[in-house]
C-alpha cells in the first residue's frame, strides 16, 4: 500500500499548508511513595537473601478517589490525542489535519478546564485529606511524605502546543550551494520517513479494526451447531467513525487507503447490529466483504 513518489515530500504533500504539529505534555502526581521500613519487613518475613528483593510502594491516598479522578481525565485526554492525530517524531509530536484543528483545540480546552477544576478542588481539601490518611495508612503514615499545599500546583501540568510543519526550506544557515543541497536532501528524506510512518499508523488502525470485525463476525461450529461470536453494538458505529477519521487523517491522499475506507463505508450502509445477530445471510455477507477488503489491500 505504499504510494510511489516522484517528487520531494514537501512538494508532493504540502503538509505545512494542510496540517499542524501537536505537542501534548501532561504530568500528574501519582502520590506513590516507597516505604523502606515495610519493604525491609517483607524481605525479612519472607526470608529473602537480598535486601532489594521486595519494594513496598504505599498509596498516600488509599481509599480516596479525588486523585484517581484527576488521573482519569489525563488519561482520557491522552487517548483523545492519540486517536485524533498520527505520529510524527520521536519527541512525541503528532500530526493533526487543519480541518480538525478547531474541534480538537476545543476538546483539549475542555479537558484542560476539567483538570483545572478537579485540581483546585483537590487542593482545597488537601489538608483534611492528609489528616484522614493517618487512619487509612496506619503505621505506614508519615506526614513528611506529603508535599506542602504550595507545592501541589506544580505536581500537575497540562499543556498543548501547536507548531507549523517544517519544510526542507526552513533551515537558515550560511553555507555553500553543495552543503545546502545536501541539507535539503537530508530533510526531504527525513520528511518522507515521517510521512511514511504517519500513514502506516493510519493503515494499521484501519487494518486492526477490520480484523476485529472479521473475528467478531465469525461463527464457530460447536457440537454440530453454529455459534455466533459476541460483539458490542458499538462495533458498527465505531467502524463508521473510523471511516470518517481515516478520510481526514489521510493527509497525503493515499489512493489505496482511501479506496479501502470507501469500500468499508459503503459496506456499512444500512447494516445494524440487530441484523448481524439475527440474519445469518447478512452476517456472512458482511464478514466476506470485510475479509475481501483485507485481502484486496494486503491488510
């Protein structure tokens, strides 16, 4: 499914005009602390010969959900970033089509506001939580394990940056023509590698979903009877959403990828989870069509 290239990536794709790079940096306090005393006790009780045979990490807010709620929002935000973008660089930058920027930015602002509200609420009750943890942790409680309220805001970070996609003409160095040509060739090669990697990610998403659909639509012969494998109603809606997403993320216009996406989209028209469960013919036809897409495009 690799598209043959005859021009440089910057000339072919003009990614700087149709996409932007996203940097998402987030950190959240885990509130985990190594308890050396408890660790030593475990090692001694189990007659271990090495002092580092066991490590006991205590949860400073065991039994409480406030910090877990904050961590959950961070997790949702990170998942959203990975779902809506494609990989670009080893440093964690992701590629986002411009057409998705407004919606993406608005959703990330919502995550940011949700995190800010939860963190503020957590900080407000922080002193009383520490007092309550004295009973929850028993002999493992140490007041010094807890940072001061003033330090807490620095334990959480939620930041999204948007950066223009570089082109091979972005370097600004005073070098001779030969050296400049070499630099441009190297940057073109790097751009091509990143484009290929990004599009591979999109193809793998579509491939993985098709394979899951094929697996769930399979019927097994058990004791002479055909038994349908179970699947969630969301399987069809998820496939439709993925088709829309793949169309947007296909920033280089990969012909095979678009053809596979279009065939899956057409296949899903009028198909419902109820029909797939009750109508054996529809179920078999849908599976055959999914398998045909997988075979046709070498997924």
